[in-house]
């Protein structure tokens, strides 16, 4: 009823990131900067006033923005977040049992009073704060490719509580709350107690986020990737919200992909804002990536090779994102990194295929002692694709029958329109999915491979426009520069990495 000004500001700053207006995003980032300065001032002043629940909530939301949308991206979780996390753990221990007791007592109560409701709301709020901290911590290796570390609460031996259904949380009165509680007479208190039989109904979005954070944690993982992704018996209970679907896919993708090696190679020894320490460490990462990709062409690998699973997951992520853009569904903070990861998987495979295809055709020419007539004109210029694409397209340079309408640029029309980029991207994903179900070792005609390169270029351009929030109606991509004003350092760095990849072309990647 009397909201904290800083909590209000943090909520507005979060909400601004879902606005289609780039100036709103910039204002939200400015609000975030003000909140950070206020918190720093409070720390320096050494305020003796005890922090309230709303203060901890505000600090959590400010941390979320610091991780994903700040003017200067955070490199680690802050000590302020550590404080919120541990405070939430302390209060959540007793809050979980008390909240369960309150819900259990509803059947014996003749009349539900506002006091019962407000008491449960406060207990549930502490629980939600703790779980939100746990989810944000679990996202560090999954969405930001940070080293998998032990949880900040690993030594607390704390069982992860399971939240009540969202209908209780969203109730606007004691009567609504009691009615919602009667619809869910039994809810496990802890995640370890959740089974398909204990929860026959689908989970809500927040419950699904908790399950994903627990079942797909990358804490204490020492290997760069797993042989196969985790399969939870609760997956069929997860809700069907776009955010949940994307988080499940990217959690699985990161498990079977050496994501740090992939980023380091694609971003030329950078993993977002983290510089690879030494040339030797970079060489190890490049070897890891090369070994992972080589499984795609290995005759000894089974269908379940990590690279094959990563390929299919990446296509699924990207096809979902293309569909959501058509339906005007915004990308969420954090999980928007999934389309970048997925695009890099397809890019790395295309780079490796380029190397193999060139080597195979060079060997064939040497054996035949005559030039091959199958080579297509070059469709990739180091400078052609540097900026967001305006104008139109033209005919394909491929001399073979195309599987789908991927249109390449020509010297006369060097840039593709936004619409053609999307068409190329959809066709590229469809073709790649079809190829993923067959052996990838089949030699490719150079003209067919050129089409795949064109499709991959279009995919990278589409990811760049999507992350910048350029709408479908903007056929020229002219809003790209304006849209980038509120992205923050993390996404601006991602967009810059894509531009660098496009400028460099297909050679000299070492994979």
C-alpha cells in the first residue's frame, strides 16, 4: 500500500525493457543507473535503518537489470545480491513451513480473515524472493556462459521450496485466495517431493522456472559439455509459455554444447566481457570446439552425439523465435541469449562444413588434374554484410535445384531486405533440419553449400535485427540503430560480435 520509491523505480525499469519504444528502454536504463547510485550512497553512508522486504525486492530487480540490460554489464553476481540471497534463505526456512500450515488450516476456518491472507502473502513473498534469487543464480552458466561454480547457498543444506500455484499469489482478496487454495488442496512443500502423481495439473510459469532451475543446474559441472542433455520426468508438466519453452531448450542446449569454447572462438578470445586468459587457454577452447563439431562427420558416432542434439535444439529455438516475432511476442530478458547461442551453433557447423567442402573439392581437382566446373561465384564479401540490411534481393547464384527459396545477394543488389532475410532464415532452418536427420558426411556440391552459407548469413542478420527489436514492418531495418539505444552493454556486445563474424567471412576460424 505504501510502495518503496526505489522498488517502484526498479519495477518501471524492468517493465521498460518490454516496450517497443527504444526511448522507453533508455529511460529504464537511466532509472537503473539512479537506483545503483542510491544503493552505493546508502552503503557509503552506512545506514543503520534495517532493510525492509521491499528493499530486498528492489535490490533483486536491480541485480536482474545489472546482469542483462545495464549500461555496463555486471561480470559476476554482486555482493549486494549475495546479501539478498542469504537474507531470503534465513527467512524462507521458517516461511515455508508456516505458509504450508496456514493453507492446511483453511479447511478448519469458518471464515477467512484478511489477517490470514496478508500473513500468507508475506510468507510467500519471502519464498518467492529466495526462489527468484536461486533462478537468477542458476542462469549464470546457462545464459551468460560463466564458469559453473558452487551455489552461494551450497553449504546451507537447504531444500528448495516449491511455490504454491500462481492463482493463490494473484488473488486480490482473502475470498479469492481461499477459493484458489481449495482448487489446489495439495501442493508439495519442496521440489524433491514433486512427482507426476503429486501434481497432475500443469505447472504455472513460476513453478516451471523453479523446476527448470533445479533439474537443469550446471553447478559443479567440470566438463565443457555432456554426452546428452538431462531429461526430467516432469517436463510434460511444464507450462507452455514461450519463456518456459525457450528456457527448457536453451538449458538442454548448453548441456550438450561447449558454450564457452563456442563463444570464445566466435568472439575471437572473448566470452562476453571476459577475456580468455592466455593463448594456451584459447587454443584448448578451440580444440574442444573442433572436437565437438567433428562428431557430426564421424562414422563412429551414434545418432545421439552431442553435436546432433545441439543442432536440433538450436533449430527448435530459432524456429520458435521466428514464429514469436510473427505473433509479436517479445523476447524475455536473459532467455533472448538463446537465439544467439543457437545461431552460433549453426554458424560453427557451417564454418566447419565450408572447410571440409573446400578441402574435398581441392582434393578432387588435384586427382582429376582439371578444374571443377561446379564452383559457384562467391556469395560472401567481407564488407557486404556489415550493417543492417535495407533494400531488395535478387536471384540465387546456385546452379543446382534449390530445396527452398534462399535468395543470395549480387553485386547489383548487395544487401537483402528484412523480409528476404526472414524468408532465407526460415528456409535455411527447414533445410538444415532435414539434413540433420540424414548423414552429414555426404559430400556437398559447392553450389548447394553456397546456398547454405547464404542462409546462415541471413540467420545471423535476422538474429541481429531481432535482438535489436526491429519490427517486421520495418522492411529496410532502418530502425536498427535507434533500437540499440536501450540494449545495454551485453546485447550491444552480442550485436557487435555478429557484425564482426559477418565482416570476417568464412576463413581463418580454425574449426
